[in-house]
């Protein structure tokens, strides 16, 4: 009496068993790595989306907060923005409220840090009145490639304007 073996006797049965085993191995491999691939793809997409959605920053500064009537005040509007976006500085006329605009110079964009650029608008302002004034808020628009544009508004800056001091009036 012979003991039946567990091995298939025919070639077709052997090949069929190998195919089933190969399908099971491929399926288990794909099912194991597929979640990692999906998480990686979604993560990369989210990172690129978040990088574009970073908010730009506006900094307004002056060279002096106390000036003499007719002196030039240097106002600097500096924008730090994601590299993929662009800046639309305000169009400044010959006057900004009480201030006379003597000159305006826009600097070209430069890299601030990886993924970020910085650019500025420098205004030369003067005023022919004395007292306490402020440089009014100015709007700067950051134009994004994806999503809504961002409007930045500078803080007003208080400036004290003094009269020209005359010489001693001793008789």
C-alpha cells in the first residue's frame, strides 16, 4: 500500500499552483506598500499646497520719527513672500494725505531664505506743516498662483514735525 503524496502529479496542476502562489505574493506586496504610497503622495501634495498658502508679511519703517518741517522722511515698505507669489505695491501719487512724495524706488526681489523672497518700496516723503502727523496705512497686494490674493496693510506710523529753529534772539 502506498501513501498518497501531497504533491500534484501533473504538470498542469504544478503550474496552476505556482500561478496562485505568485498572485498571492503580488497581492500581499501591493496591499502592504499601497498605503505608504498613498500617504507619501498625499503628503507631498499637501506640503506643496501649504507652501503656496504661507502668508506673506509686510513691514513698514521710517528712518526717523521726529523731523523738521521740509525734511525728507524715508519710508520703507518691505514684503517677505513665498517665491511663487508676486507683489503689487500701491500706486503712489504726488501726495499721500498731508505728505508730499518726493521719490519712490522699488527694489528688485531677492531671496530672503529658501522658498521666500523679499522686495521693498522706498518712499521719500516730506511735509510743510508742524505738529503730530502719521504716515497713513498703505495697501500691498500679494498675488498668489493658487488661491486667493492676500492684501497686506501697513500700520500707521506717528511722526512729530518740528519747526525750523531760529538762532538766538539776544539783543
